[in-house]
C-alpha cells in the first residue's frame, strides 16, 4: 500500500493513526522482535497492514487487532490470500484477555505500533499475562526513555520499575517522525520487552511501588506510611530491615530494594 492509496481514507485523530510505509523500517521492527517461523504473534493496530505483512513473512500465525472498521474492506481484501493472518476488528484494550489468548496455542509475542494515548495501559494489560513471551512496541520517544530510565534520573519512576520487575527492556532504535504518515508531532522509538520470571508477588509489588512513588518529593518513609496506612515507626523498622535509609526517595531505590520490601512486607504485619 503506497501513500497515494490513502487519498480517500479519512484519518481518525481519536485513534492516533500514523502509518509506516518504509519497508526497511518495517523489516527492522520484525527483526527487533526476534520472532521466527515457529512463533505466534499478536499485532495491535493493523493500520494499513504494512507491518502485518512483514510479520506474516516470518511468523507462523498473526492475529492482528484493528479498532477502525473503516479499514475493514481494504484489509480483508489485502489479506484474503495470506492464510496465516487473521484480522479482528475490535479495540484490543477493551477486548477480554481470555478471548484474545484463546486464539493462541502457546506463548505468543506482541508487536505493535501503539497510539500514544494507550501505550501504558495496553502494555500492562499484557505484561501481567503468563502467556506473553515478549512485546516489541513502537512508542513515543519520551515514553521509551521512561521505560528504560536509570535510578536517580527524572524519568525513573513507576513505569521504569514495573517494567524492570517483569522484563528485560531496551530501546532497539529511534524512529524519526518523518517516517510516519501523517507526520506526528514527536519522534518515536522501538522498545523490546523480554518477559522474565517475577521474583515476588506481583500484586503486592505493584502496590508497594505505587505507594512509594505516590508523591515524588516525599521520602519513602512518608509515602509508605501515608499510602499503606502504616505508622511511621513500623515503616521505619521495615525499611531498616531492608537496609533502606528512611530519608531516601523512591527514585533512589533500585529494583532489588522494592523486591526486598515486598518479601518482608508480611513480617511487619504479623
């Protein structure tokens, strides 16, 4: 599909539609995902089907979700002879996770050029699934920088810590905004997220991390005390047991600190 084929297509701003037509970039995204002929892939945002087509050349099966039903006739015609692609015209963010995963016979990989406004909720919808092996996502460059941010930086926060808890994450390439059509206002980045075993209870970890970052300017002592409704002496003893100074802020804690807090959480409530 070339740009001139889009002349009659009305882009919908609420869907954040920005299509990619550069074949070299499309192939590079698929390569970054590390998928092979034995893998099943969930694509989120079929768009013009350009990335879908490149994925289908490598993967065993592609299930692609597209929210914009105005693309239905075009996409069904485009992929009618490509038998390892199924397109579902539904909002992947609202779709039931079990219904999505019923379409896969084994662990699957996610590849997506995500609209900026759904990046974080969509990533976490699938990151917590035991059936997801990896995610390779095109996101806003600034979001990508928060995803891989190091301790002590302004970008280091809940997103950085939660992703580190669930996965090994890295930026594989920066993508100039001019590659897209229509051209967005910001540059993008491709991020590869490889799932790994989690070291402690996932719900408790999320609870502790969110509490720790509830107010960035406050100390870890004050945040944990107010958010978890624990007296400060109890929290102080909890932090001391984990070798964490009470006057530190959340952005000064590494992943292992949060894990240790979770592992000793029930000791302070026993």
